[in-house]
C-alpha cells in the first residue's frame, strides 16, 4: 500500500477499503434512497440504481409517502421517472452519480 493509497482509504468496519467504489460506499449510499425529498431538491442531478438512468430532479413526478422502520421517521421518497422503482439517489448525497457507481449499487441491491 502506497502513501497515496493510505490517504484515500476509507475505514468501514474492520476492513480498510481502497477505492471510490467499494462495498462500504454502496451500503452508505443506499441510506440516501428514501425519505430524501429535501436532498433531491438540493441535487443537480439524480440517478436510479435499478435502471441506472441519470436525470434532473425536475423529471421526478412521483413521490411516495414513506416511513423508516428503524425509527418511525416519515417523509417522501422519489420514484424513478424512467422505471418507476424507488431506487433514486441525488448528487447532494455526495456519492458519485455515475453509470459505474449506479451499476455497482444495482449489483449489490438487486443482484443484477
């Protein structure tokens, strides 16, 4: 491991994962796919990790009322304007909204 690798590594549990695209990032990004109305509104663009489409937030025309089971929090969750699935994350999440990252999320969460 080089000094540059050490500087860019991310601690995730007991493992140190080196890259901008790893299991830890995919799991953490998933937390941004629900109850995210305000975050989507602050985003410049969004992506769906089901169909891997990338689009502007203004294209979202369907929101569902949602509740987080773990703490009972209520909010609105975006439905993808391309495929209709609730797998949308926005750029305000700070995760990369790229075809590569969305495909990695798709593999992890949908097994495709």
